[in-house]
C-alpha cells in the first residue's frame, strides 16, 4: 500500500532548505552551475535555480544531464557516448541534482558524464530523498529528507511538470 511521505508543501520546504544551504556553502554564486539528472532531477534543478534567483537576484546556468549511455546496469550502451551539458563547466562549482539517492550508481554515471564534458573545480550533490543502501561510496551534500527503506520498498517522486502533482510516495 502506497504511503505519501511528502506532499507538495513538504517538497517545496525541502527544496527551499536545500537552496539556502547551497547559497551558504558556495559563498557567492558567480562560479556556480546547477546540473539536473533527467528526468525528475532536471525539474528539481530548475526549481532550485528559480528559488536562488528569487533570493539572490541572479540567474544561474542550469543544464539537464542524460546519463543513459553512462549506466553500468544497462546492456545496450551506444557506441557514441555523449553527455548533454551544453554549458562550459571547466573550473565551475557544480551542484548535481537528483530526486532519489539509492545505490549511488546513477550518481556515478552522472559524474562520468560530467567529467567527459569538462573539469569542474568542485561537484556537490543535492537530492530530495536519500533512502540509503549504497553500493558505491557516494554521500550527498544536500538532502531534502532521509527515508530509510528496505530493498523491497520503492520511493516514487512525482513532480508537477511530469506527473501533474508534487509528492513523494513510499510503496
């Protein structure tokens, strides 16, 4: 039975808190780039960038990152692997945004894609939900909510842009 663990208001609150933490830790936004992992991480990245613009009055560059060809758990890797970061990232501080952190494999694939696009000065990780169960040594810098789960459970993040509502469900 599915259980709603974050509604729209709780998601907005968590993203606002993450935004404030990003601003505090970066002490200035001139070198910052927000990169969202497609699909839902990209929408969350846009929301964080919009909130930074509201709070700080400066528009940050935002890129969407498709990591499909970098996944190690997908058998059909294409011969041409390209990351879709169409912004200069060398020497930049990147905040990588995703909806759920679980094993760490998605983040590892995203790091590979970023490094193929340039050499950033620093990469930080922001996730809406951290559910534990890492298979790789990856730890988020900014977390909306920690939700310990079993391997049998699943977390589904729904965003208005794709699902017509904002909520996080534990199933």
